[in-house]
């Protein structure tokens, strides 16, 4: 940096100032051209005012001759006033637009018709009209001829503006050329000024931004400025200073920063070398295990892990034994020999494939394990209580069924006895549900394949049993809770009992089939059919005096299901409902 050839910042600023002066001078030249054009405009305005005053003078001179209808005198005056080079013609027109006097003497007596004006303005009592004639701009001045307050005619004077247009055209061309040159020069001046200003200000701006970020605590800044002036030297010095500051801050902050993080961790943290020796622990580890820091540092990690086997490969042995990994449940040994359950996660730090450190984080799960044990004990207790409830309900229903059985023995009325037997059979079907729940591992649901198999045996026995009738079962994987199971069991009981009693009179042989399946949507389909004499045609099973069929339709409603009867081949009831 000492040998670098420098260019003074003052020189750069002087160059910018000089260029600015040049630009200002060019702008002043453009302003001067604008003033010339403005001067032409004022000259034109003065010319038109003079022409209006001339028209007023002609009006006063013509007035007495117009009143006396002295046309010869009027033509002589018109011819006289039209001799000036700036006047093309002079006309005297009455109020009916009839030409009374004409400097060209070819239009007298004709009707005056002026071309449409694109601009009209008033000067005193006169009117100036601008219009296009033969592709050129023309100006016409009109002034009233008055006799007292009465307008008796008008003086119309056409002005020759060719000289004005020529003069204006030259000046406009000069102005446009000057303006174009000035604009080009100004544009280039702006570009050069902007480029030089940016070149000067950019290093200063970068230095300012870097200084603000460093003041905010960001020490990673670097000023990328290559300039052969004082700013470049300042940027290099700033970069060197920042490098030294970064190094010093890293050494000062790194240990305190890490110590602060480790001290605030609630989980235990242990860092070990490749041989398995503990290098560092945090405060949470000391609180968890009851050791002092000097008692743990340099100690083998496996000595504080329960069930760790001795080995010669340090960390690799612990990983191979499955004691270090992602969320591994192990036990750490405290200073007093207690086993403390923890959830341990270990991360191996490598450099070019070589193991450098292992970082272990252990979360104490003693409270979680105690809570889980309490929950499991509570669930076991509730399961036992629920089994006892089902067992007692089953026993009570069995007592009721036995009482009905005993009572029915003393009845001689066959109809009353049948009613007692029906009630006994229904109670047996409900009792069987509670027995299945009592013996089941799942206290919430009943395996209906096993339940129906037992129910068919019970129904057949209660109805006298017979080798001439066969019961076939086609039951899928169906499981129902007690709220669905009891109504469903009662429906099967009623329909099968009806078939056993009424479908095969006079000792006929036959088959009763019970089918039950569910689909993926949870829809249950229950079919009870037989190949007997068939359901009577004159009976509507939904509106019958039979208690059994009334019970079936009521239970189907309780299941929020539907029931259909097919009489095409014997009798087939189809009940559908959702679990």
C-alpha cells in the first residue's frame, strides 16, 4: 500500500466541478435561444397591434365617405393605404358583407367571404383572425366603421406575414440546432458527472454501510474497494482492522458463548473423544448423576452407562452394542449407583472420514416412565372391573333365564309356556353377549363368528333340536360393540327360532342359513334364510300381531338399519346397517 500511486480526491472533485460549469454554460446558451424566440413573439404581437391601430385610422378616414356613399373617394383611400409592403389588401365592407371598396378593384360589389379562422383574438375594437390560405398562415385585421354609436361598415385588411415566417423559420432552425447540441452535451455531461460522482461516492458509501453493520455487531464485513486514492487506502486499512477484530472477538466470545448455551440446557450433554473418554459435560449432567465435573472428565463413558460391556474400540463398541444412536432408551448410573432411565441421542463428529468426537444428549424420562406405569396399572384395574361387570350381568341374566325355565314347568297353557320359552331364549342371547365380552381380550367389541356359532347351538337346544334340520353359517370377519351386538343377536335369535318352529311342518327336512359380512365402508349385511314352506303371502311382517316380528322390526330401527324379505325361494330376511 505504501508504494501505491495515489490520485487526490480533491482532483476528482475539481474535475466534476469543471464539468458541471460546462453543463451550466450550455444550459444558459439554450436559455438565450429561448429568449430570442420569445422576443420574436413579442415583436409579432407589437406588429399586430400597430396594424390594428392602422385599421382604426383607416376606419375614421373612410367613415364620412361611407356615409355619403362617395365610392370614388373610398377607392382612392383604400388604394393609398394598401401600398405598404406589409399589407396585401384593404377592403371596405358594409354590414351585409357587400364589398364597397377594394384595393384590387376586382371585387367591388361582390360578397366578402373570409376563410375559417383557427385563432381569433381582440385588440381594442379590432379583431385579428388567423387562418390558412394556400398552405400558408395568413392574418386578417377587421375594424368597425362607426358613425357615432352606429356601425355602418367594416375595414378588412390582409397582412403580409411572409417576412415574419421567414425570420421565424431561420430562428427556429437555429434554435433547434442549438437546442439539439445543448441537449447532447448536457446528456453526456450528466452521464459523465453521474459516473464520476458514483466512482467517488461508492467507496465512501461502502465504508459507511460497513461501519454501521460493524456497530450493530456484524463483524463479517469486508470492503471490496480498489481505488488509487485516499478512500482506497482507508478501505484497505478498514479491512485489516476488521480481520484483527474478528479474530480477537472469536477468541473472546467462543468459550463464553458455548458455556452459556450448555448452562441453559435442561438435558444432559456429554462430549467424548474417539476412545470413549469424557471431555466435557454440562451442568444438567452433573445435577442428574450427582458427580462433580472433575470426577467425570477423563472418565470412560461406558462406566456411567448401565449394561455397557467392556471393549477396546471406545465409541465404536458402544455404538455396536446399540447403546448410542437416535433416541435410544438406556439407563445411566448415578454416583450413588442408581439407574436413571434416559432417552439418549448421539451424533458422531467426523473430519475426512475420521471420528473426532461424539456428542451425546440424554433426556431424563424417569417421570414419564412413572406416569406410564401408573396409566398401565389404572388400565389393568379398569379392565378387571369391566370384566367383573360383564360377568355379573351374565350371571344375573342366567338367573332370570333359569327362573323363567322353572316357572314354565308349572304352566299347562301351551301359549303361555311358549311365551316363557321365548323370553328365556332372548335372555340367553343377551347373556351370551356379556359372556363373550367377559372372556374376550377386547372388552369393547365382540367377535360375531364365534358368538353366532354358540348362539345357534343354544337356540337349537332350546327349540328341541333335530337331525332333520341343518343350520349353516357363513360369517365373515365381523366385530361389533355391545350397543350393536345385543340387538343384532336378538334379531338372529328371533328369525332362526321362527324358522325352526314354522318353516318345516310335519317333520320336513330343511336347511337354515345365517350369513353375515361387512364391506370396507363398515356396512354390515345380515341374511337369515331357509328353504321351508315360505312366509305367508297374506301377512305383512312389518304390521303383524306376532311379538317376535314386532321385536325384529323394532331392533332393526334401533340399529338405524333396513330389513327386506325375499319369498322367491323359501324365506330370506336381509338386514343391513352400519357399525
